[in-house]
C-alpha cells in the first residue's frame, strides 16, 4: 500500500482518496489541514455513504455534529461540515424523498 505524499498536497484543499492510499474504501476524502504553522493529514467522510440526499438529512447532520461551531481546520468534523454537508449549497438531488421511520 502506498503512502499519501503530503509534500504534493496544498494546504486546506480537500481531495478524494485514491486507490492504494491508506484509508481508501473506508474514508471518502483527505485534506492536509494547516493552521498556525502546524500540518495534519485528515481523512474524513464514510466511503459507503452518500451525502446531501435531502434537506432534512443535511439539517440533522449539521445539528448532530454541531457544525455551527466547527472552526478548527485540524479536525475531521470541520471538513465534513464544510465540504460534505455545507449549509449554503442545495442538495445534489432536490427530488430526494425524506426518510421516514417505520
């Protein structure tokens, strides 16, 4: 298995994990988080799940993970809230149905 080359990555620019990289198939994306001279490689997002499938799902995710207070660029929570579940974007599938419990 190959390593992720941090030198080839830009700070705070998320990208998908590639086949052969550690975490591929488990996590969806990777970012080199940079803050105050520190760098940290962060993998986030569950690979087996879709995201933004309905407005209610987005609202629930953002409330459950307290996205309004996720400001630390060295945390997976911040990047999931900012990149995968942003508050200012419409859902990918506007016709998605709201899930109901049985």
